[in-house]
C-alpha cells in the first residue's frame, strides 16, 4: 500500500517496519533455506518398517540374513555426516533355520553435499579397506531417502532406506 502524500514521515516508516515484520514472520520474501543439520532415524528398509530382514543368496542354496534394527544419520555443520547402525548378520545353511545371534554395530563417517534437494554422502576411507561408494539421497522436508548397494561376497542388492528427522538422538 502506498501511503498518502501528506502522511507524516514517521507513520510511513512505521508502516514499512510493520510490513517487514510481517514478511519476516511469514517467511515471505526471504530465501532462508531450512537447516538440514540434525539427526535422522531410519524407519523403513525397502518400504518395510524396522526391524527389517534382507536375505541375500549365497552358495548352494545358503543365504545371508541381515536384520537392520536401527540406523541413525547425523548431519553436522560443515558438510560432515556420521551414520550409525545396529544389525544382525548370519549365514543360514540350506534347509536350516536362522538362529539367535549377537547384535552388531558399525558406523560410517564422511562428508555430504546438498544441491536442490539431492544429497551425496561420501564415506571416508577406512584404513586397510577399499573406498566405499558414494550414497545418493534425496531430502524432502523432514525425510531423507537413500539408496545404496549392499554387498555380501559376490552378491549385490540395491536397498532403499528412509529416515525421518528426530531431535531425540545426538
């Protein structure tokens, strides 16, 4: 709204200040992207809620059973990430049933880059191990969807992990 020409300057400045205040409160006219730093907790693996099982064929009818219990992705300032996961893993012989095994845990850390809702997680090389491939992901609101290849022996399988923001974790 254009103030009348005869409006006192003080009232005009007050109107401008009020308009700026309303715009700031509503987010209109300001391009401040929502910060993505924080913790994201895995809630589905290939569309199934956690804990979720994966069976990868091995040799002669045997299979490797993976059960993901928990996954937490922490995105930090400066483009760093840590991915922590708890899982079970065992080789199940043909005709046998899975048994109870101890829970295992592992973590990956590295850097991430974000561009227009697409994220690339690049794990750091661990001493004595091969370089891990980058993990492509998308971020939409409070949710991250990451797709990666799970490899066991000569078998590979692409899996999709969906994580939701959760402030209760580190």
